[in-house]
C-alpha cells in the first residue's frame, strides 16, 4: 500500500520532471486511503438491488410480462417468499451487529462471523436480496423482475462478493481461508 504522505525528495533542489503526474498520484493515494480497509465494491448492494427492482417495475409498467398461472395465488406465495428473504437478511444483519462487525460495505470488516446464518452461507444478506427479488417477481407476476435478477446477481457475484472475498483473505488470512473452506459461498 502506498503512503499518503507526500514523498520528500533527497535532492531538495530538484523538482520532479512531471509534477502534475506526482500530484495526481498523491490525490489518488489520498482517495484510496479513505477506503483502504474496505472491499472497494463497485456498488453498494442495497443500491444495486433498488436499481434492479425499479428498472424491472418500470419495464413491467411499460410492457407487462406476466409468468404466473392465472389461478395461482401469486401475491400470497410471492409475499411469503419475500418475507423469508427479509427474515434471512435481518437475521444476518443482526448477527453481524451482535458480533461487533460493520454491515455497510463502505466500512471495514472487523471480524469473521461464523454464527447464525453465516454457518450455512458466507453471503446470507445477498442471498436474501436474491430470494427477495424472486419473491417480488412472483408477487407482482413480473417476468421483468426475474430478468433483472440476472444482471443483479452478476454484479453482486463479481463486483461485490469477489472483491469482498479478496479483501477478507488479505485482512484475515488463514482465519478467513479456514472459514471459506467450511462454509459455501451461497448454499
């Protein structure tokens, strides 16, 4: 990791030949230092989830694509699936909070949590978000919500989870590798 302190040049009489480049590096290092102890995810997961839901509902409003059988109690079934997803995410958040770790991806992780839902999946909050999208798709009888699930899942998997896993391995080393070997990424 680069230092955020400006470098002192040994020969004080000489300026670097590309002063602008050095200033840009210094500003980049300062910006990176704000998030040096985070996973630097490409988007905060709740924002990605909200964007997926809003885009899908807008498309559903413009061009409805139902997929549930007419006789199916879509609202009840979807509502139940969504409630299960919400309960999973709430359980995971409560478990992280009780363990003293931070939930937002913009804050440092302080400990490896292997209790509660983290005994079964390394990503219960994201799993809850995915199942929640499925529940909404059923409840609103919207194929668009299922379609939105694909880009959302890809963004979470590669733009969030992959970065978090690399960060946790760097930060916690063998402790994280042992946890990762015991608990699956999803289910």
